[in-house]
C-alpha cells in the first residue's frame, strides 16, 4: 500500500472519529440542557453511553480487521520481494562462482604453459 492510500485511510479514520466525538458532545449537551428529572436524565445518559460504547466497539473491530488485512498484504509483498531478492542473489553468486572457476582454470593453464616453456 502506498503512502497516499495510508494517508487517505488515516484521514477517513480521523473524520469518523470527529463525527463520533461531535455526536457524543451534542448528545451529552442536549441531555444536560433538556428539562428532565435527574433520574430520567441519568437513565438516558446510561442508555446513550451503552449505545455509543457498542458503536465504538464495532468500529474498533472493523479497524482491527482492516489492520490485519493490511498487515497480511504487507507480509505477502515482503515475502515475495525477499524471494525475488534471494533468487537474484543466488544467480549473482552462481555467476561469481563461475567467473572464479574460469579465472582459476585460466591461471592453472597459464602456469602449466610457463612450466612447459621453462
């Protein structure tokens, strides 16, 4: 996932959190200024609190699921990248070994030629 997608997801999360905080603040202020008895007010605050807690819990679970999906995707991508890098390293090592073997063979041949000349 690229930087812009992460930033967009973060902005959406902040927007949702802002709406939730605004709704909670509006509800609490509405309840406090409503002409109700203390018992009715406390009961209504308790019910609203349970509702908001439930909504927050559901939203949190959704964010956890999204985070798990993103983590799995990132893991898979890194695993693929590591596999490709391993293949490239193995290929490069094979070429280096081949070059060394060729160099050793050539050096031996040159030494043998010099011995025969002397």
